[in-house]
C-alpha cells in the first residue's frame, strides 16, 4: 500500500532517513525520478543512502506509470518519493485510486521559483501542477516532519497568483 | 596565494548540515591552532544536493591538494550524498559521522608520510573509540 506520496527534491536524505521512514513505518521507498533512474552514479549514491532494513527501487516516470499498481496492491508500507509536483500530477492522473493526498517537503530554491515556505520553493509550472491536483480534489499540503506545522496549499494559494 | 601546482598536504573538507562544519573547524582550531587546507561547507534550508556537489568539487579543487578527505555528518544524508556524487570528479575519500576526535587525529597525522588507506582506518577507529560514557559510579572508584 502507498502510505505517503511526497515531493522532496533531495530524495533520500537525513530528514527522510531519521524521521519520515520511522514516522510512517516505511518498508519500501519507490523513487520516481528520470534523472536518477537513468544515471548510474546517482542511482548508486541514493541506493547506498537507504538504511539496510528498508527496500528501495528507482523508476523513471514512465516505468512508475506502468508499474505503480504493484506497489498499491502490495502489503508493504511504501513511500512514493519524487522531486517535483509535475511528476506527482502524472501519477495521480494515471492512478485515480491513489490516496488523494500529496505531501510537499523540501524543494530547493531555483532562480525562477517562489518561496512557499522556508523549505519549499516552486516554479509557476509547479504551482500550476499543484492547482491542477487541487482541482482533481487531491489535498496538497506542505510539511517537513509530522510534528511540524502543516501549510495547506488551499490556504496560501491566493498569495501566489 | 593560489597556485596551480599540486599541494602534497592532505586536503580536508568538512561538509555538514547547517553551520556544524564551521563550528567544528572553530572548535578544532581552538585546540590545535589555525589550519590550512581545511575547508568547510554547510547545507542550509532551500539548498539542493547538486549545487552542494558542485561546491564540494570547487572547494576541493581550490586547495590544489593531490589527496583529500571529505568528512560528512550523517551517512545517507544530503551532505554525504553530495560528497559521494563528487567522487566522479575529485580524488577523495569520504568519512561520515565526523566528530572532533577524528579531526584531531587527521590534523595530527596528515603531516606524516602514511598510506592514505591506513590513515583512513586510523581516523575511523579514533572516531569510534572516542565515544565513551561517563557515569556517576565511575567517580567513586578513585
């Protein structure tokens, strides 16, 4: 089963290992990222970063769109991890049965982004994808770890028009 | 000051979350005096792993040292992952879980002619062995 769908452009990192995996009792991480999936160095760096008790696979967006049902129907607690809301939108479109919630964690600053929270920056294209998710009745919320403040996109979206 | 000639000294870069690396440098210099070929880098909120990787390559490159050690704070975390990515382009060994005793060890030993692999083993052992517990009971034993 998919326990958490999360955008985090650092993919597997300290916060993910120390908090997210434990907080959601994650047994398997499915990373969906074209760059990482097609670069052997990046792939090995991120697979190396996975704690030994956790399983992990790295898929391209197309591979994920073709094979996600396997992870939805599986009994393991799965974390779907991707860099961008654009990828999330594609997955929600392909699999309407997904739990209609997208967690946005750290997404780093880029020159054409706006600061949504201290840790998440989005381009206008990414904000557009998030708005499309809202229209599809997917709850989109910003949160780093479960004990920190939650910011609902619905509550702040007007500030970023 | 900068030279294109390769420096024989072992280059040291400490790369961590936030300002820990700077603070570790300050702390070790308080014990051992000012150090050269000892650089620091921090990952801050909003920072990304690819930019950090580029920074690591730049910092190590600027030292012009033939061999380098990159110390990171947490295995599997972004500073460590960025350092791992940088290994394609720089000549370095990464040691994760940096602590002050490890830095004291490397700064003491890096001037000596020692095989890098042996030095790495020494540093890792120093880091592990320096983790001790002190309890009240130990005080009464004189």
